[in-house]
C-alpha cells in the first residue's frame, strides 16, 4: 500500500500501484484517480557483445532520456513511464537509432 500526501488538499492518497489506481479520501468524498502508463519493452539482439541501450521519450513536455545502460545479448529492457498523452520513443543501440515507436 502506498501513501502519498495530496497536493494543496491535505488529504491522503492511497492505493496499490500494481493496479495503477489511487484513491483520494476525505470525510465526504472518494475520488478514483487512474494513473495511466506507457509500457516500453526492447529486446537486445541475440548475437554480438554487450551493447549500450539508450531510450529517449518525446512528448508534449519535450525530449528526455528514460534509459541509458549496457545490456548483454538477448537481454530485455522493460520500462514503465507515466502516460502524458501521445508520445514516441527513440531507441539507440551503441549510439545508432535502431527504432522509433509511437505510443498511444
């Protein structure tokens, strides 16, 4: 169970992140707030040696790096990032753009 102090209200938001939902409670109301997420998965090629994987997300807020690390052949990168509307991700392997995906 996760507890987060709600901004500007003094109420407590609680929920189970596994369900991507949070509830805000006060004496008279219960409001369900859904936190939508993008799930991003990339599988590194089976052959070769360790590769540097860099994933950039582009949305209405601009461009930001959401992953940068080295991965062994055949391994997977599995990310969950907040959904802020339409977005795309750019996946680079050893500095070369190998894939660009639209996220809905």
